[in-house]
């Protein structure tokens, strides 16, 4: 049987209380409601990319979804720079889940 400091060193209950522990990490791919808007992007060459994420704080107001185009174009430029290919021209954007007009 251990006594004194050795007994306290092995005690598993000496840690922080549950309410003081850090929160568990979230699963990848989870989307807190309203943090991002998702767009399908259609390019001039006929290709499509689905579910491109755009921060929701960029959208709305008088410009509506138009700021998403600039955000996605910037992402495309960065991707093209890293891949060594020219960026594709965006033909149109559709918000995922939006009703067709």
C-alpha cells in the first residue's frame, strides 16, 4: 500500500472538475447554423463545383449574394496559383437549397 505523496500522485480524481475541462472538439464537416452559406459554382468551360463555403457575414444587405462571387474568385485564384493552372471564369452561382426563380 502506498502512503503520503506517492498515494496522491496516483490519484485520478485530482484533475479539474468536469465544468472546468475544455470542450470536446467538433466533428469535421459540422456546420453551426448560419456560419456559412453554400454555393454551387458553374464555370464557363461547363464544369461545376458543389457546396463551396462562403462566410455568412459577407452576404445579405443590399448586395445580396454578390459578395460570394468575389470570395469564391479569390479562392479560385489561390487554388490556381498553387496548382499552376489558370483560374476558371465563373459563369454563375447558385445558393444551395435556394428556390429557383
